[in-house]
C-alpha cells in the first residue's frame, strides 16, 4: 500500500522525491506528496523533486512552507506512485548501473553507461519507449553475438551483434506488429513498443520521464531518474 505524506488539507499527490531527505516532514527518496503541502527542511537538507506536470525542482534547506511553484496540487496518483516505486527500487535493480549477467558465465559484467535513456536493456523484456528506432543495449560487449528478431507479420531476421558494440538497432520493419521477439541464446524476450507521438513535447528530462511513466517504460524511466539525480 502506498503511503501519501501529507500535512494540512488532503490535496492530490503530484510530487515525488527523487533524491534527498526532509526528516521533520517525513520525506525521503521515493516519497510522494502534494506540492501544496508545507515542507520543512533543516540547514544542510535538500530534496530533488519531480512534479507530475513534468517539471524538476531542487529545494535546499532551510525552508518552511509549500514548494515555490505556481498552480500546484493537480496530479495523477497512479503516475506519481509509479515514479515513486521506480525511485525506491532503482538502487536494487539492474536498470541503474546497467549490470548484466554474461550468457557464458552468469556473472555480472562491469557496468557500462548507456548512451541515453532511449537505449533498451536487452536483458529486460517488457514495454519499451522509442523515438524512431528500437536500440537494444548490453553491458557486456566482450564477444560477438547472433540474435534473431521476429514478429508474426514478417520473416525472422538474423542480426549480428559485433564484439565491442554495446548497442544494436532493430530494423523498423520488425516493429510492425507493435512488438518484437528477440531470440538471444536460449532465451526469447518480447519487447512491446510505444512510439513517441510527433506532437509530444519531451524537450526537458521531467517531461520525458512523465511520458515514460505514462507508457509503463519502467526500465528506461529508472535510467532517466538516475541521470536526473546525478546532474
């Protein structure tokens, strides 16, 4: 069950703590709350906050009162709850740091930074958000791999993944069914594709995170959160 940190009136939750702590307000990384809530930050405390409307805010202590933003309190509880869950688990999943078990040994490979949040970890099947093409990512690029991409509408295509290459583009025609199956060794992974609409504004990280959250692209959202916090 999600716990909504509120003080005063019970406004709709529209904010998520991406990083930091406000001990006296009971807020920490992963907390969700209303931007209309009164927040207390002691000297030395800070919060990096994601607002449901797609904005980012860093708040430094000392501070007493609501967030210094206009037009607060709207919010979709389902969306901010998903972001909260991703933030809470991002340190324990392979989506941040991009550890991947090597097919040969099962041992974790050394972490390799993804080029950006659009790159989809080949080890994590699920819903994938794309802007033009589906680009797969692997942390361990020490050896050549041969994978097969297929969907029911077109013939399977064998793809060579050269040693040293961390990413691999999947041909556009293989996404015609809205998903693609990738045969990698003895595993078959399905990637359901969500395309970025031409009229959707994702020019800022917070806006891109909002779209990832709406589409259920959890792995990519976690990667983006890690980058947003690190900046």
